[in-house]
C-alpha cells in the first residue's frame, strides 16, 4: 500500500517538474521575443541633459550625418571613374514610357469591357441572352480599407478576364464603406440580378439556375487559380474569396490553361517582361469608385476651394511608434522627390499618418521646403463629422488604425490620391500597407505622368 502511494507521489512530482520547466521555457521565450520587438528609443538629450523634440532630433541627426560624411571623405585618385550601382531613379527610367503606354492601353480595355458588360447594357439584353450571361461578385466587410478594397478590385479584374459583369455585394442593403464611397452605376447588386433572373424567366423558360461557384484563394490546396479554366465554368456567378492584396488576381498569369494566361496577360502584362506593368488597380478604381459628397467636401476644405492639388503625398503608418529613424528616412525620400519636381512654385505636400504625434513632429521640418497640407478633423465642421457621432466606436482598433474616427481615413485616402507627382510611403518595421498602395495607384491613374513612387521601410 505504501509502495503504491510512493509511486503516485513520484509521478505527481514528475508532472509538476515538467509543468514548471515548460512554464519557465515559455516565459523566457516570450521575454526574448518582446525584447526583440521593443521599439527603438527616440529620446535624445543634449550634453546638459535637456530633451529634444522630434524636429530637433532630426536636425541633430542631419548634423551627425554631414559630419560623418565629411570625416569619411578620402582623396580620390585621378583615373577613369567607375560606377558599380545605379540609383533608384536611374533604374526606373527604363519603365517610364512603357508603363504609361501600357496603362493607357489597360484604361481603354477596362472602359471597353464595362461599356459591353456594364449594368446599363446587360439590363436591356433579351431574356435568352441575359440568362446566358455570367457575373463575378466581389464582397467586402468594413474591416481594413486596403485589404477589403482589394477584394472588390480583384473581382473587377476577374470580370474583365472572364468577360463577365461585376456584382458588388451588399450587407443588409448597404455597400461596403457606402457612407464614404460612391460606386459606379456600371455594377450590379445581387438583389438586382436575382430580380432580373426571375423577370426574364431564366429558370422556368431556360432551366438555368442562379448558382454561385466559390473559389477560396486562402486555401492553396483547393483553389483553382492555377489549374482551373475559369472561362469555361458554366455557373452564372463566380466568387473569388480571400483576395486581400494584389497577388490573387495575378496568379492567373501562371495558370496552366492558355485561355486564362492570355486573358491575364492582356490585363496585367506579360510576367516575363518587367517593363510591362500597367496600373491595373488604379485604372479600376478610377472607373468604379469616387468619394461621397461629404468626403469630397472635406477634401476640398483641406486643399482650399479652387486651390492647387498637392504635388506629393507622405504616408506614414507608424502604429503609435515614434521612431526618429523612420522620420529621417521619410524626409530624405521626400526631399529627393521634391528635387525631382523641378518646378518654380513651392510644392504642396499632404501628410497622413495613423500617429498624430508623428505629423506634429515632422511638419516643421517639411515646412522648410514645402507647404504642408493635413486634414485636421477636429477643426472641420462638415456633415460627415456631424454624422459620425451616431456611429459605434472602434476603440479596439486604435493601435492598428490610429485614434482618429474611421471616416477620417477616407478623407485622407482621397486627399492623398490627389497627388500629382509622387507618393512617399513609410511604415514601421514588418508592416506592409495596402492602403498606401491603393493611394499611389489611384493617384497615378488620375494624373498619368512621370512620377516618383518611393518606398522607405524602416
């Protein structure tokens, strides 16, 4: 009896020891990872211990950089000058003319597609033709704007490739982000398609059921993006799920079926040719979305009624981080973009960020070389700011989206996309932002010209 009790005690002690060891290991691992992710300190002091604000820290960094470069200079011996590397601007020169030409080609392609497959024409088709017609549906929730907008734009791109009409999915009768964005009348709603399907007798007369085929891009083992010939699918509606970035639509460039590859190449260009990279998503946004009247009112309030559109946009997604290195990198890129403008008037720069303190800190430095535009939503007295009081708060997303109300992001988006020459985007480390990608794409589509798109990631 005692022997059995002793064995149970030893087993219990072994279990406790294993649990303690596992707990210790997990705790040390979490502390290690936390130390690796800890943001760099940004507090800088002078020799007498006084703390410096962000503009002063940036000035100090500039002085240190100049001093370092001066001390590192060595006499250059006479002889032939060799150059091993090209600058970003030099590497980008080969793309300028071709991208402009391809983007104009894609613009015409998209316009032709929607003139043929747009809702105004398809509604008027005879019943037999309408019931044979196909659709692609794009659905989005009201989560992150960039990722959700890519779902709709991917559906639009797929509709072009498959020669089908586009449906914008609604939730309880409302479009995604419908309070801030207007959608083109070239698109359908699912409710309207169902109504027209019944009205034209597609089931009773032609035996054609209104069914939907779903393909989920986020499930690699099940998606047909590479192996399916979507142009041959008989289902009236196709839904391509999980397309939260620019990649999903371009997977068809590697499809095994020539029909799909050719359709994708006609839209996105040939993948083997780096110079053939048209601005597909920008051209799709240009024809499909526009700001609501209230959002446009706020944009015009920032620019000034009749004022000149901004030349450059600076977007910084900092996730409440106060990295001086990020500010310095953004300033360097911004100044380079301003030098490339070569214009006589003082440039106008739009600054947007999820971190208000960053905007306040970097504005004095930018003001030395450009006029700074920023949407101060607290000072704006428009209809959209009044309506926001009745909307639910999203405090749980403050760290991700910033403390500003949700509608401010849409004003910032359409304000930033008015930039005529350049979009400079920076982000805290390991953070990519589809929001900035779409800003640059729409800006490029609205003013097709040679521009600098400079990405600084720190």
